[in-house]
């Protein structure tokens, strides 16, 4: 769990196409609002039962000219530090360029597994041309065509083989795991220190599953859980400019290793597109979430400031906006204990099981008061609903034409479930199946 595969290479070799091919994201979800499109450069892939994350480094480079090459080098430095396996993508049509050479120089020095992949190999003649890339001295090359998918099976076989075995959690797997996530400089470390206070002797660091999350046991004030601490663990890279890309990789690891994420945002800056990105990562991984608006003590307030802030915030994260929002000051320890309370409550909601008879009554009542819209002259019926035995709340609903039930109706049913049961802070998954 939490393995990261990074795709590196110079521009226009087909990194996004390969990314889409590996993650199955043909239609990358792109929001019209600028900044949100970045989301599509991180995705999940699965091959022969192993799940892993794929990061397309290309999506984070914005500069041009000489600075541009410098940017690529920085990206690669980060990928080497954070990823478990690196795919080095090359283009058979242009042969080996100077930039390819200099990227290969960097990659030869790393201990990490580097897989050279030659793209755009879609006929036998190009297959022959691909052998030129052995010259880079990075071992076996893998010819693929990201556009039509040929060769990607062999590539995935080797990727999965090279992924480190994920260790299991040693003890107390049943304790909740809370992760503090957010953009750089929103106050994550301050919150961690405020929570742990001076009483660090109560705290025992437990080595975690990944090489880079530390679990700190918090056991006081009737609370008992692990804090997943990824911040400040490894030496800070000299990569300042690429802090955004870096923090996204960090967030991925922290989110995957937690049950509930405490997402911190800066009250003075409001919610920014990267906050929304991290929120979407949490939702996509089906983790519980509490939003903490930090540095609230520094905000000029009138009678409705908190209410207006909450409304604006929920608008940005809709449609999943049934989320607790707390206004805190990590430095002044303001409402710190409310954070523990809210996190524990969301964890409880994450584990909530609904008896099948009750669920069916609610869904049937919902369907009675508003039938699914007919599609192609067919009447859609929902016969039966049940909660699936998953780590986060997921429901299967059996229907005569599941393929015709649209997103708005799915949201309507989710809304009705939330009206009856407390799933605040928890994403719900609803699947429609053929009865």
C-alpha cells in the first residue's frame, strides 16, 4: 500500500498518454477552474492484484527555456527521493537527445529501480530502432506504444515485480490512525507539537508501514490513537521551487496510511486550489476528513465571519460538503481538544454499519417519493440495498437497469442516507448492480 511509481522524462515523449494508459484515466477529470487540473497527474493503477500510485511529473512543470531543463532536473531529484520505482520514458522517433543523456546520468546514480521505457514503438521497424536505447546503460529497455497499449502488459509485470513488499502494521492495528495534511506552512508541525505538548514521554514512536511515515501513539485524555507523522521526517530537499509537487507526494503517503485526515488550511489565505486537490485525494482514497482552519486568531472578525468562511469553503469542496469545519489556532492551542473530538467522531462514522432492513426502508421510501428518471422508455427499479463489508462505507443497490442510473440520482440517494445516519466527514460510495 502506498507504493509510488513516478514517470519521468523530457517533454513530448508521451508521459501523460502513458499515465492515462496505466491508470485507466482516459478522461482525466479536469475542472474548469485553473489549478484543479493538476489533480490528474496523480492516479491509482492496479495490475495482477497489486495497487499502486502513478505520478506523472510532467504536469508540474510550468517554466520554459533554460529554466525548464533545470525544472526537469529538480522533478527527477524529487521523484528519486519519493518514488519506489521510476519509469524513464523515451521517444523512439527522436532517438537519444542531450536531455535524455543528462537525465540518464542522474538516474544511473540512484539506488532506486529505474525502468527505461521507449514509447511510440508501434511497428516492427521501430521495434528494431528501440534497441539503440540500450546505449544509455540502464539495463533492459521496454518498448511500448502508450497510444494503443502494446507492450504495457510486460511493463506492468516488471513494475509490480520491483515494488517493495508492503509490510503489515505491527501492533494495535485496531487503533485509529489520524494524519495531519495540508499545504506547506499551514501549521502542521505546530498542531502536532500542540497535541503532543511537553508530555512526549507518553508517546512511543512505532515504525510504520512505509519507509516514511512514523506512527506516534497518542494516549491521554481518554483518547487513544496513532498520529501519522510524515512531516519533517526526511531531510528537507533543496528543492524549494517545487514545493507543491513535493507536498502532493508527501500527502499521498500520509493519506494512504491513515483512517482520518485532519486537513489544515490557512485562515489568512482562504481555501486555495491545492487545498482542494488534497481534499480530492482524501475523498478518492475514501478516508474520513476534518477541515481545520488554522491561524484563526489572526483574522479580523465580525459576527458572521466564521459562518461566511464555512459557506465559501463548502462551495469549493461540493458535492461532498458534509464535513466538520473547525476554526483553530495551533500555536495558541485554541480549540485543540475539539480537533481530537471531531477526529474521533469521524472515525466512528467511518466504521458505521447500517442494518440491511433499515437501509432498505430508507432507500425504498426515497425511491417512492422520487423515482429514478426513465431511460430510453425503460422504467428503472431499485429492488434491494446492502452495505458492503469494506473499510469505508460503501453500498450496493440492485436494479433492473443499473447502467441508466445517473449521477444526480445517485447524489439524491446519498443525501437521503446522510439525512438518516451520521456520516459527517466520511465519503460514501454507492454502486448500482444488476439484480
